[in-house]
């Protein structure tokens, strides 16, 4: 028998076809700030940092409201975090370029990145996303032991080593202008968490913000990403967003909600969005979906986008991040990352882009003076309604060594900086939902202070089928011919044997 090995193109999962120079002597902190800006001007164009103003996110130095049009970004999922291999989501430069091109094309202005190693160099990847006009919200924790608070027993997990970990993330990313903020925790409060957990979340936020105040040249917001657990949501929100005069830095600067209540072609009321508006419309801090995008009906059509960025919802929220960019075991995703580094767009990607392109950007950018001047409630036991939820605002003290870290900084910390982005051409192939290669995909380096917006920086169109014998359709034709040839040889051999 003759065996013929045929080189096939990257597999396309069936889900693709189912119906993200004035420098002069001043204060020490100002010297650091001016020096970093002077260096930045010679290295790369930069987005303008975003800051918190009442319940709004605002482009720093302006009255332009910033709405998060985002995607959660963790290629490889939680299992893709491999610090022992000196890799994380923002170290593979070719992958970052590929994904930044596709996220810029999609219309995204923000990504959330979950698991990062503070000891690695992230300059090139972060600079690519900065050049694309894309901000980052970063989780300071990781799934590894000692890198996060234990919801079932937070006391022993809150130690000097943990503080070194989260402060190291601050050091690694604080100098990038496209850093929007940090998540101090993700779904730590849930049905399995012990009662004292909320106090440890506030303590972690306090520690992060005190460290940032001592070691960063600008304020960087710190917030929390909550599970949408009905019985816990209201109390979680009240506990973390109120102002405590005894520890003002422990308050969340923003509040993220992981919500998957809108499935398929749902409605504002059926998805419970009306209840969210009622709950958050008087918020004194920005609220947004830190994850959204129910996958109960496939492909996802994202009709909630129109609602999320509509006039009613934007009274209470400042946008959201779709879960998630790459297709992983959980069966979400907008893009399939193939083993050879190529990428295949899913129907979800196109559907989301269509929804983004309908948004009224001018309305989203207009400022609401009332909401920008909102003041937080004072912390009190009366705010907490659940009998099993913590209503005590006495926070744990810093663990041993914590004071010194906050005062002196993390020893030998790695500090990131923007670098010039020289490569803008895609180095691999991206296939559309029909399996056709997209031609002309490239990164558009935006002008200084410009962020990405839907419909403004698109690139890429399907190649003609006969344009290039190396494209996917040619590969399929070649593979088919090879298989037919193999069958012909096999048939001839069998006839001779007969």
C-alpha cells in the first residue's frame, strides 16, 4: 500500500461556519514625570492617559468622556500563563502585532489582560497596542499559589510575598500611558468566599493605591471585577464603593461586573439591564462590564451592544469588555488562533464589528456634568443589607514588610517604557469566516493622543481566489489534488495486485 502524506492548511473548526523642552528644576516627583514625558516624545507616539472623574472615565486634561469599547484578551486562557517559560500574554511580539491589527480593525479601544509576569519585558507588545490606540486594564493577580487572595481563607494569603507580586505589576506597567487601570481582584467574593473577604479586597486596593501614590508620576485607578451574583452584588457594590474617612484609599476607583445575562436576541428588561440602570445610575465611580457576551446561543450576535452604549444604559455605565478575544475551551472567542500562528475569524467577530460600527460616538463622548461631580456615600453598616455579608469596615493592617515596600518600592523592579513600533505589516495569515485569506491587513499607527474608534481604522479584504498560489484556497486545492493522486495510486496498486 502506498501512503501519501499531504500538508493540509490550518484546520477551520465547524464553529466558524455556524449561522477586541521645558525641563527645569522642580520637585522630585515632577522631575520624574517631566523626564519620562521628554523621553517618551523621542521614542513613540502615545495615547493620552484616561482618568476617573466622578462616575465617568475622561481623557486626561479634557472634558471628553471615554467609553470602554473593549475585549478581554488572554490567548491560551489561564493555562497560557507560563512564567516558568518566561512567557505571558504581552511578551510574544508577533502575536501582539497580529492581534492588535485585528482588534484595531474590530474597533476596540481597550483590552483586559488577566495574568502577567512582572519580571518580564513587555515594552514591544504594550507599545504596539499603544500605537493602535488601545488602552489596557490589567489584573494584578495570577492563578498561581501565592499570587492572589484565597477567598476561602484570606488571612494567610495576605503576606509580604503577595504584596511584592502586585506591586511588581504596578512597577512593570505604571509608566505606559495606555495603562487605564488595575483590577485588584476578580470574583473573589462569591458563594464560596468567607465573610471577611471584602475587607481584604479593600485592604489590597488601599495598598495598591498607596504604592502608586508613592511611586507613580500619575494617578492610576484601581478597582474590582465582580461576579454577577444577585444575592451578593448590591452589598459588594456598596462595600467597595463607599468612602471611609479612616482609609480613603481603600475605596474602589471603578467597579467592573462580569455579566452574561443577555443571551441571543434578548431585551433590555429580560436581560435585567433595567435593574442595573436603577442600581448604578447614581454611582459616584465608573461602572462597566468587565466581562460580557453570553454564549448560550451561537454564533453570538451581540445585540446587547446597542443597549449597552445607548442613552439609557450610559446613564449608569461606561461601556464594557466582551469575553473573549481568542477561542478557548470555554467556547467563547472571536478569533481562532491556529497552532501555526495564523488566525481564523469567527462569525462572532464579524457580528461584533457590525454592532460596534452602529455606535453613536459623538453621543458617547459627550460629558454629563452631573455624573462627573457625583460624590460617594459614606461607609456605614446601614449600607449592607445581607445578614451574611460583612458590614465592618475595619481593615486588616499591612503584613510584615508591607510598610517598607510601600515606602521604598519593590527591590530591583522591572520598569516598562514605550519603544518605537517599526513593524506594522502582518507577518502571518488571517482567514475570514469563509476560510479566505484577508489581504492588506496592517497596523495603523495613530497620531499622538488618538485612541481607536469603531470604523475608523479598518484594513483587510479577501484575496481573489487566484491571486496567490500560497493562499488558503490554493492550499486547499493542492491538498485535494494530493488526496486524489494518492487515491489514484492506491487504486492502480490494487488493480495490479488483483
